[in-house]
C-alpha cells in the first residue's frame, strides 16, 4: 500500500506545500514531468487504488482518514510553523505599550463577568516556548507554577500540539462514560500498568474531568464498600478539592463558609518537622482516639504524601508506614491523593517513592495527566449507578495524557539521578547560597522533586503576596502555599525547563527579595 500510494502522496505534498507558499502549480519546476491535467488524473487513480487496497485489508475509514497524505503534510507544516514562531520567545520582557489599555479593559471586563478579579492579571496569548509564556499584552514571563502543576511540559510543546491535532481529527470533542473512543481504553490500561509497576494491588481505573471529581468518586466508592461507615480520616492542613464533599475534607475553614456538613471528618496531625521525635507517636495516638470514639465508622483515610496547600511538607517513610499499619488494624482503606504529586517525585507515584505500594487501596491522579482518574482495588469496585461521567475527558486531553505518560516513562525523569530530583537540588543550591550571603531573606527549601517552596522574610500572608506580585512584575510566575507560614510555591515545567532558566529565575528571586528587604 505504501508503495502504491507514494506517487499520490508526493503529488499531494507538493500541492499543499506549493499552495502554502502561494506558488503557481503550473509554473513550478518541482511538478512531475507530466501535463497538469494528466498529472491530476494519475494522482486520483492512485488514490482510488490505495483506497481499494486499504478496504481489502480491513482498514477502518478513520485509519484511512488519519493516514491520508494531505493530513500528514498539514501536520508537518503546523509543527514546522510552531517550532519557528515559539523560538522567537527567548526570554522575559515587558508588555507592549500599544496593548496595555486594551489588555487592562479586557481584564476588568473578565473580572466583572466572573464575579471577582483574577489572582494575577494573567491572560495568555496562546503561545509560549517551554518555560516561557507570552501574555496577551505582549509581556513574556517564566512560568514556574504551570497552572498549579498542570503544564509539566510547558507552553506550546510540539508533541502536545500534535496530540491536539490527533484529537481534532477525531469525531467528537468530548468523551464520556456512555460513548468513548479507543484512546480512553488505552489510557486506562497505561495508568493501571504504572500504578502496578512495583506490585501494587490496584486493577481498575475510572476517568474524570477534574481532580475534585476523581476524589469525589473515590469517596463514593469508599463509603459504599464500607457502609454503614459515615466518617473519613484526613491529615491536618490537607487539601482535597472544593466540591461540597471535598470541601469538608479540606482543612481550611474559609473554604466551607456557608456550606452544610455532609460527612464527619476526623483529623490526624501530619508529620511535625519541629518535633520529629514525637511526631509518629502523636499521629498514631490520635488515630487510636478516633477509632475508640467512632468504632467501625471510618470509610477511609485520605493522604497527601506531600502537602501542597499545607506548605509543601513531606514526611519520612517511617511515619507514613506507622499510620498505614494502624489503619490496617481497623481494616480502614488507605486513599492516596496524588492529584499534585503524580509524576513529580523519584517514581511515577509518590506512594511508590515512599515504598507504600502494599497500602495503596485507592489512588487519584490529575493535574499534569490532563485527564484525572480514580484507580482502585477489586474490593472497591462500585455497584452499577454509583459513578458515571457525562464527560470523562476531552478527546484532546486524553490524547495529551497518553503522550505525557509516554514521555515520562521514556525520559530520564525518575530515580536518584533523574531530572526531577536534579531540579530540586539546583533550586535548593541557589536558596542555600542566598541564605548564607543574605540571611533573613528566605528560609527553606521545602517540598520534594518537582514541588519546590521557600518562605520569604517572616512568612506572613501579606509579605508573601508582596513577593508574588513583585516576582510577577519581574517576569516570574509563582504561587502561595500554606499558612503560618505562607510560602512561595513553584511547580516548574520539569519536562522542559533548563538549568540556565532555573539559574535566571533564581537570580530574579534574589533581586526581588533584596529590593523588598530595603523597603
């Protein structure tokens, strides 16, 4: 088939290329040595022969469409154009003066329509270059927060653009629980293979459109499997989402203002770095108290193995094992919330990094996966009607997710010498040198792997906001984490950020902190 279609492919490629260059087909020296009309007839004859051969081999219409040489050439041209234009975005810069007024007006209009202003005056133009992003006012910034961990491969990645093109060539924009394409099945298989990489017991995967929904599905599975249990356990300072149920789990009172209580939640103190000798004993003792007060009433315990909103705290393996083993004594399932940690430690899953595979009963993933998912054991399989999704994900996000998983596994990101831990070490080195040269500017670093934070000055929320705004103006996007202290949080695009860009970002951080210190 490939040999038979070669003349047609070359002919169509020439047509597309010539038209894109606004050349005259009749005058081009690259045309085959045939009269134009005879050449077109020959190309059409070849196309018909190719179609017949494909149909005879049992090929689907969709496969013929996607392998059409016109499609292949269009994809090549788009990638070529993207690579050319993204290369022009080479470093941070200020806004274009002619665009400032219209940009400000658009921000105000958007704020009015959404019922509140944006955290940053950020509206992207739709183009970037890895760790750099262009805004609609023409300014260019280093993106060190990536949508709070979503854009691990940065902006305008050619492979992800091609994934989007593949999705655009499919028949629907969205996929769902009733109707989905083969990519959904493939993605579920790939996620299950990853979660079982070290012998974990999970065998099932259910896709969803947000991390909060993935967590909601996990909660429903747990409550159904453990009925009549009506309570959950969680670590102090955890974040689980902003839906009605996940807001109950999130240990932040302001997130629950005006909301009715839908389930009881009992909190267990997370590992206290200020008191490491007693931290494990205190957590286990609190668990026992909850079990004695509410025997048989806990459906599960949700755990962030690195607390994001809590301030980027991580715990040693010994602490986590002690908590999990205590849960096992009461047959309480362990729920690892990996919406933020997936793909950002020395292993694909943080529970694998901490060697907790045997305890993984139910796990959720999201953010950098583009599509979110609930992964679970046999004994948590829901009964018909409990979970469903009109949308399990957009076709584009499903294609992108598969590309991202493939790149994570084929690239050198994991392990002690992997890129993720090397990024952490490089940021840490800069912060430590700054602490030595100018004490009092910052403390830290905190976090693990591709999750990085530092405390600026006294760690107050007010000072933290000043730092974030000043960094934004200087060309660096970061965010906040925790309270008392409030920290500057970064989730850099680890798949594309270079050492030179990390150095440049840290230089900007040092300049901003030095300037703010003298005010």
